[in-house]
């Protein structure tokens, strides 16, 4: 079954580049140049991936991403941005984006990211993610409901993005095991490119801010200096 990719990009050159790459990957592109128009098309259904520019007329990319995440069902979102500051990346991830690319980017990297997102979707559908019969996990005041994808700290719900939840579930499912950043990229993001370990760092920092009583001295997601991270044993 052919996958449909919604591209919301107001730069004609970049939009056409992404459209051509999506076509070359054997997928069906839908290209629009406004945020409000793109959101309306998404709500019509039949979209398997959204590639979303940050700066858009009508409705900016952050607002579009927020509205997409408020819709039922899960559709991966890749955000494109001409900005490279940490704040822009964090805002996109906080709104629920699964990944981001900073312009300018290579066609090869774009293709790799698209394939990785769909590998993750396939893994979810094939049961390598939490299944409907997976039980809750509770440890030292932290409770994870894998079926409803909800997390509670001392019975107060933590508002995690889709990727933050996947990262936490991966850690909690392998308590005590140490993972390098590269291993986490492979397991949770579905790709591993040199230089993108900062993606892991950003997500772990955001996750700690939401679940740790003292993010500077974390109890749940611990740093193993010189190696990576582990969940408390």
C-alpha cells in the first residue's frame, strides 16, 4: 500500500525538492504552502507522514504540530527549520515532532530520516513497542502505563511527547542496562548518524525535567559517564 506524505513548506524550491524525494521513495506526496491549508488537509485523513516547515504563513509549524498531536491516532511528524538554535529544536520536540532537520540538508539525509520514521511506525504495528497486553511498570513513585501511553510521577501525570515516552519505555524495559547514544538512536529513533547524538541529549534533558524531582541529580534516568545512560536498577 502506497504511503502518503503531507509536505507543508512555503519555499517553492525546498518544497519541490522534498516532493521529488518522496516520489523517488515510492510514496505519494501532497504539497501545500500554508500551515492552515496543511492542517485542513491532514484532518481529511489518509496521511502517513507529515514533513512540516517551522515558519509558515497562515499558521506556523509549531501550532500545526500541536493541532496534529491533538488529533486521534499517531502520525509521525518531521519538522524542517532554517533555524539551528537549541530553543527552536526543543520547541518543536515539545510540541510533539518526532524528528527535525535543519536547513540546508542533504537529499540523502532526508531520505534516511523518512525511512527511519516509517521503520518506527512498522515496529509499532508489529508489536516491538508496548503491546495491548503489556502491564504497567511501577518503580519508586514512577508509574508507566504502556497501553494508554501515560506516565505518572507520585500520581501526578507527566505530559510526555511521543518520543519521550518511547525513550522512557525503552529504558524502563531494560532496567540497569547501559545504552550509548548511538544505541538509543538505533533503538528509539530507528537511525544512527554520526553527529546526531545531541538529539538523544535533548530528549533526555526534557524527559528528566518532566519526571525527576531534581533533574540535575536524576534518580530514574542516570548518566554513566563516558558510556551513556541507564534506567535505575
